[in-house]
């Protein structure tokens, strides 16, 4: 390594995803579920016995039905490799790009202390809609860390408001949609991950749910697709994948929407999980649910995964973040924004 290279700052980038079990093993699936519900229990009423029962049943079902593991973590690791290659071609800092997960290994929380090994550590939330249970998981963990680690970690979110990401989705959909092969109404279904909108007492949740961000993101993508001069679909609708614990979740649900579209005579349906930037178990379940419907033609589009346009977008976004205040790309309710004087 030359002296010039040694003087260049080293920045570690973490692509932060939810994380899923990579095998059908009971223990791995149980632990992923336990961590996921543990995060939810920080803001919702989920008793330990209920979480134990849910995680046990989930782990047993995976094991007994011999389901395959999820490609979610591997897809995120591939994104990290692609992003590191993209950043290596740019002048300035040296970039090391890794992946970490909220509910799988390596754990995102365990990466906080490693920030001291680098000039800066940037965490990129791969969940487009900011919330207490997405980018907020890392921010709240940082609040408990020593001050110097808070200063050395940057959380980069706000993907939901990016018009450039919307354009990338539109190009991705246009390039991969199959032709309509039969007559009758056609529909493009944009599928988002739902969130809690009312607690068990019917009240608005007290935490940042991401409901407003999801609405903005979904409607922005729908409007951009509707504005295209040549439309392949008679209609574009939005539906939500929900967990349904802790109260009332986003509507309409995927099942409700599919049932209605069947009754309305839709013959051709293309679904795109626009809030999943990598494929995993939920996108696989989406494809399976489409196959079970009575709609004549169904097709599930792949996620962006390591699409070069997405990787270039993330690389540009990182470079932009490095030139702005440390909290410039944090969500509005971020608990770290009080330290806005610090810079990247």
C-alpha cells in the first residue's frame, strides 16, 4: 500500500437489512423470529409466552415441511460486494462494504463497537420506509453507546422520498414485465410491507410506524407508473403484507386485494414487492400466493437485488452523504438529530 493510500480515510459501509434464516433448521428460524418479535415487543404489547409460542410454531413448521432457507441474506451480501466494487472505482476514501442484519447474524447491534476501527462507519438502511423498527433499531441502539461511537456511526435512510429510486423501480418493472397474453382487465399490484396503524385499544401507536412514509413511497411509484405514455395495465393498485400482531395493520391486505381482483374479473396480474430491495422469504410467499389465486395469468417480478442501477444509486447517495451534516439523511423523528452539529 502506498503512502497516499494510507492517508486516505477508511470508511466502512454496512448494508443493513432485516435478516432471515438461511436454512430450514429449527434453531436458526426460532432465533430469527425471537429477535424480530423482540424488537416489536419494544413498542407493542407482545408477551414473552406469546412470542415463544409464535417462534416455536414457526421453527417447527419450517423444519417439518422441509422448506428451503431464505436467499435474503445471501442477496444482501451480494449487494455489499457489488457496492464495494462500485465505490472502489471512485476517488477519495477507501470503502469497505459489509452486510449486517437486525434479526440474523452478523447482528447489526454488534457492529456498533467496530466503528472505532475506521475513520467513519455508515449504516445504509435497505428498508425504504423509515420507522422505529427499520432504521430506528440502529439509532436507538446507538443512544446506549458511548458518545465517541455515536459520533463515528452515521445512519443513512430516507430512501422513501427519493425520486431517483422511483425511476429505478419504474425501469426495472418496465424491463421485466411479461406481455399480456389474454384479454380482460390487467393489473399491476405494488406490494408494500405493512405496519401497525392502530394498537389493541384502537389508538394510534405511540412510536414512529412509518405509515406516512409508506403512503408517500407507494403513491409516488404508482403516480410515476401511471404517467408513463404507454401503459401495460388497466389499473395499478397497492396492497400490504402484514404480520397482524399488536393491533390493526395496514390495509388493504394482499389477500383482501387478490380476492377483490378475482371477483372483478382481472385476468392478468403482475405483482411487485417494491419495498423489498432484495428477494427473500416474503417475496417467495408472494409468488406462491399468486399461484394459488383464481386469476388466469399471474407473475411476480424479482426485487432489485444487485441491479447495477440500484448499486450506482447507493454509491452516489453515500458520496453525497459524506459531504453533508451527519444527520442530513436521517428520518425526521430520528433520536440522533439532536447532535446535528456533527458532520460526516
